[in-house]
C-alpha cells in the first residue's frame, strides 16, 4: 500500500465528509453571532436533505438521464426550504422570546417527523426516496488535478465542496469587512448598544437565522446529493450537532470553523480508511461508527474556551432592557 | 366545583392545554395536506387506545417508559440542565438489565431487582458523564448528551454482538425467567397485554421525584442551582457538584425505564438501527407536564396514548405513523414558545380578567 496514495485519499474523503459540516457550522455561525442559539441546525439539515432529494427526484424526468441539472435545482430548492423552515425558530426565539434551546430541539424533532411523513406520502409508503440518478459528480479542476498528491486530495472534489470553501471566504468578508457584519456582531455582543445606535436588532436576527437555515440546508442537501444519493430517516444522523461542536471548536470564526469541520470530517473519512487498510477485521464496525461522536466529545472536553461565545448568544432581546 | 373550575382556568394549565390543541391542529393540517381525513384519523386513534382491554393494556405499556424518561428530563430541567440524552441513558438501562438477565443466575425476584439496579446505574453513569463534562470542562450538556446517545447505541450493539447475540441472529438471548417482571395476573385479565411491574415502579418514582426535589436538602440545593446558579454558589452550594448529581439522578430514572422495558416487555434486546425514541418523547412529556410529577404522569399518558394509537390511525385512515411525531414536536414547540400561545389566548385571558373584577 502506497502511503502517499493513502494520505491523498484520506484528505480527499475528509473534504467530502466535511463539506456538509462546513455549511452547517457556518449557518450556526451567522445565527449565534447575532445572538440566537441554533440547536435546530440538525433539523434544518434534515429539511435540506429531504427537499434536495425530493425535488431532484421529481425534476429528473424533465431532463435527459444522467443530467446534473435536476440535482442543482434540488440544491437551490433546499436552500429556500431551509430558510423557510428556520422561520418558526426565529419567530419563537426572537419575537416571542422562547427558550432557544428547547425551540431548536422541537424543530429538530419536527423535521425528523415531517420529512419521513412526507416521504411516505410521496413514495407510496416507503420510508426513503428512490435512489437518485441525478447527483453531483466530482469536478476535476483542469491542470490543478494533475498535481501529484494534492491534485487528487483537493482538486477532485464535488462542486458543493468548492462552494463550501467559497462560503467560508464570503462569510469571513461579510462578517469582518462590511457594515452588515459589524451590525450582526454588535447585535450578538450587545444588542442594547446596537439598538441605541439605530440598528434594528430584530431584523438583523431574523435575517441571520434565515441565512443559518439556508446554509444548514445546503449541508443537508450536499449529503443527499453526493454521498447517499437518496433521503431516509438516517441520512442526517447527528451532523447538525457535530456542526455545532465545530462552531464552538472553531471559536465562532469562519476560518476556525472550517478547520474544525475538516477535523471532524476525518472521523468519518477514517471509516473508509480502516476498511481500505483491512483493519475492519480487527476493529468492530460499531466502534468505527462511534468514532465521529467520540471524537466530538473528546475535542469539546479537551478544549477549554468558554468565554469565546458571543456575549448575548441565547438571550432574547427586549426593547428597553439593559 | 368552583375550585375545580378555578384550577382548570389557571394559566399554567391553559397554556399546555392550548399547546396540545395547537399541536393536534398542526397534525390535522398535515393530514389535510397529505389528503387524509383528520377526523377519521383522530377518531380511530382514540378507538385504538380505548377500544378493548388488550389495547388499553398495551397503551399502558407504551405510557410507562415515558413516565420514566419524562421524570428524567424534568429532573434535569429543575437543575437548569437540558438532558436530551435520556435516549442514550434508556439504552444503557436496557443493556445493563439484559446483560444481568442473560449472563447471571440468581434466585427469582433478587435477579430482577439486581438487573433493574444495574440498568438504572448504567443510565445514571451515562448521564453523569455529560454532567461531569459540563461541570468540569464547561461543555454544553445538549451536545455531549446527544453524542452519548449515538455512542450508547453503538456501544450497546457492540456488547450485544460480542457477548449476547447467538451467531447469525439479530437479538440477544431471552433473559432468565427469574429476571422477568411481567404482571402475569393483570396481563391475563387484559387479554395478554404486556403489562409489568415497571408501571407501579414508575408511579413510585414520580413520588420519589417529588420527595427528593421538595422534601430534602439535596433537592433544595438542586432547585436553587437551577433557579440561580450564582446566588447558590454565593450561598455556599457547589454548583458543579449539583450538576453532576442532578444528571446522575436524572439518568437513574431513564435507566430504570430502559431496564423495565427490557425485563417487562420484550425480555430480550435487539441490535438497534435507530433510537427507540422514548427519551425524545420524554422531553415533550416533561415540558407539557411543567416539570411536576403529576403533570409528567398525565403528559406521559397523553403522548403514550398518541404514539400507541398511531397504529390505529394508520390502519383505518392510512396516515403514516410519523404524523404523531409532527404533533408531539409541535406541542414541544408551542410549550417552548408559550408567548405564541399567550398571544393567541389574549382575548380569552383579558375577558377573564374583566369578569374577575
């Protein structure tokens, strides 16, 4: 076994599995930077995966077999659905000052129930969608993918992976270089001061939560349209919560979040590595499946930095309060 | 009679009640959207639960674990913690009980008691991990306990496959008769419904829940920490120790539920591909019950009956059983966002105030 090939493959797989985490964690970043805790990322990913898969499925007949256009339509539909689905969380936690954690958890359960319910209606009682024929295929960047080692590792990824990295750059620019970002951060750190300065706290937060839902849904759709090629009840299994962990580990900063998401992606990529290396005989499969979750707990436990969270995160803002 | 009416019009009762109604309305809308008849569906749900003795007994079986997990979630809530990991603790309880039930040879009753205690302790320890990580490392308990749910499920599968499942099968051996806690006489009366000692135990736990929280020093501290950690710390209580303690006790309840489910209902544990779901419903139960013991028992009855009746809904009206997940999550949502309910109730509440004057 060539170790260079192996390393190249590991990076390649890590990027595949991290993509959804990057999207979702960035989503969490918008929401939490504006002061709204978003445990509901998981549910928004579920809705994204569901909408992406279902829309792609029903668009397939209109295009020639193997066309990637239905997948893109599904992806865009997922973005819209995610933004809409995040609205109840926004209404509850911003307007009605609900407990944001509980509201987010309720949204997760709702997504789990709603998506399977609708799947069963649309697919005549089956708990999962039919396997999609139109899914994203990997893009080989001309020239760059020829580079030894790094070519395969980085420049033969799914289009959504490139999008995720672009989203990181955009988020960084938006957050730290524009007045929108300044407003967003100020609302999350000190809403009273922001309000006094003439910023509409409620509007900024609504905006942020909807962006959050859209990004998380992109993450969910990515999984359905690249790795699983369908939607079922376990297409999204905890990735939303792992994305939250990545957000904390990445200290609520776009680039840090990206690295954290990549790190958590290794946990899933290691699954296939263990199989390739032929270690599956020695390591029980259950332990391999546990890996991403254990990794998350260990990293969070070993990582002390509680003071990094945006100051007003989780606190509803009431006009006139101090 | 007047007092009864007063209780029924109290806001603390009205809000959950309207949350339930709104949840059912959301469910009805989802059914209409799916082309089903909501009235027929809800009717067949009720008929399924109350139609005959067997089904009623089975509904009781469905309700029992929810009392346990409801108590677990509520106990943590009282200390300001969100134990979303009752699911994993429930699984650990099932695992501990089935292990003792299969691998040990003990006299009747003692065997069952040991199995239940081991199951409860496993649940307690599992929750305690999340509590410890919160207290010592400041990791949010929601994330760790969710992760522990997955870890717990795969861990249980690993133990099952490695030690308890005969080759080529998908479930453990049956626990020894000495560890079974079926209520045989009652079961015969209910046409063979799988009722077990877990139900009375759950009700006793509701009483214990009350005694610990409101009649002991420990409970006072736990509630104080939940209401105001800073003041409690200033008053000389250890917030961290109380967090671990609260999670441990919370996990005991969930673990008990898992142990009773295994020893009383199935007598074996199957390799899991998905979570059993009792822990998640426990959240709804705790919230709708206002984290009070009586509320939890009533809430468990409601959600247990809904989940059990869902099968009847599927049979008569063709509605996928996931519809009940939509109803339950909507109820959680409306209880969390009780501002929405209050807003909708405003006309009624205002009218009452005027009449009161």
